[in-house]
């Protein structure tokens, strides 16, 4: 029936449930009866775990594990037998506070001894990997408490839980959902009186992204463009810890001076980890870690952003070639790989302060930025 949620819609339900602290069920099945009977896991975001729900998971009778990324496992000295992740067995007396201490590095330096931790090395970890991918896309800490169950479909139906195929949670096509224009309207700005804002919405129910068009750029010629990731602290509050705000305004000014351009404002805060996790990273930086080390301690990659979103918007607007305002070679490579030709990389070196000097040095040394 058309009333049945699609895999994409189920994916967004699962994200919302994880953010609410509601368990979800992931199955390895292919759909229908096979999905109902396939091996499955029930899992919940570690940072939102309660004592009641932890006991409910234990009452299912299976081994309760905490799935964490290999980056976090390395920090905790837990063995990542599954390569990119580790499944840490929960002791019988472990409560939600113990779980959160493993998931959240906020107190690592104050309470460094959390082990010895025993990592599970038998059984498959595909569904745990899918659960961690969902946690990242939900912008909670990439750590989930999980129990393997034999009849996930029946369990989900009995308790009204979201049921999702693990393969769908890992599908690249679902993580890069098609974007559709919602509305555009004229917006005179300080950079240019001839401004227009376009709103794009992904069809998986995820966050919207924006295109700010300056003047009337020629679709047949390379357009002066910037892919700018949202930065609440820099763009709005004028943070001195980064160079984002100055880059945003300098890019718009250059486009205004040139008479035409397009700036894509992508809602990928904190290199794609979300504002809450970005603030966690800032707290770790106050403990002496650089921006990459902080991300790793949280369980994230150096950079979780997907610039193919920007390529999709540019192509949808009729732009196939750009002069890209950036210091980041990764943006150039990703745009080229997604069908948008970068004919020139235009440096955007502004916003250096005493407070962000170490941050900029880390971007250059560890992320390849040309500063």
C-alpha cells in the first residue's frame, strides 16, 4: 500500500527515535517475512539511555553491548575487533552512568580508568555498524547500546518500535537524499541589493540547505561560488575560535563586487557532527586537544561533511562549472567527483586571530587546507 512508509521515511523515523532516546530495531532481512525472521538488533543511543530501558534490554536475555567507533575505542583502549568499531560487553552491574562515561569523553582526563573493557569478537557487526551510522546522522554521540534478537519484526510490532533494514541505514543513496527546491525569494543584502535566497529540502526529511544567489549569474559560464558549512558560533556570534564568519562575509562581498555569484549555506554544523557535539569538541579543546583529536575522542572522523550536497544544488540550479572560493582541496575533489567542474580554486584567507591560530595550523597540517 502507498500508506506504508518507504525505507527513506523509516530512516528518518529511526533518526528521530534515537534523538528521543527511543529504541529502534535493525534487521538484516530483505523485507516481508524474511525481514521479520532475520537476525536483528534492538538498540538505543547511549547518551540517552535510562535505567528502565537498560533493564528492559537486559530482560530480553541476550548479551548487552556498547557499540562505539574505532576512534573512541582507541581512546578507551578497547580492542576494535570489528575494524571500524568495537562491541564492548556491558558488565552486569553497569548502569547508565557507566555507559555514558564510555560514550562521552567529557571526563576522560578526570576519570581515565574505565576498564578493563572486554570487546566481543564473535558474531557479525553489520547491524551495529548501521546503528552507529544512524547515530551520526541523528547528531547524537556515535555510541549505541544493543542486544541481538532473533525475531526483530515481532519485537518491533509488539512494542511499536521503528523497524529498519540495516542495509538501508548504510545505503549511500539514502545518506545523499535527492534535494528539491521549496521556494526562492528576493532578498536585498549588505553584499548586494540584487540577492535571492533559494531553499532546498531533501526527500528523507533531513535538514534544509540554502543557496544565496547574487545578481544573475550566467549558467553557461563558470560561476564564482562558495560551499559554506553552517557555523552558528562563527557566523552568528562572531566566534574568534574559527575563521567561518569572516569567510562567509568575505565570500559574499567578493560576489557582490563581481556582480554575480552563488553561496551555498549547507547545514553541516561542526564539520557535520552538529552543534551539540561541536560544543563537546570545544570543551575537549579547552582540555588541550586539537580539533581533529577532539573529534576522534568523541568517536567521529576528522570531517563528517558531505559536499556532494552542494554539487547537487549547483546542478539543480543549472551550474555545471565553478570558480570555487575555498582553501580546502577536499571540496574541489568532491565537487569534481560529483559532476561539477572546478575551473579555478580561489583562495579565501581571512579571519586569522590570536585565538584561532592553533586551529588554523591544525586545519593546514591535518586536513590539508591551503593556508
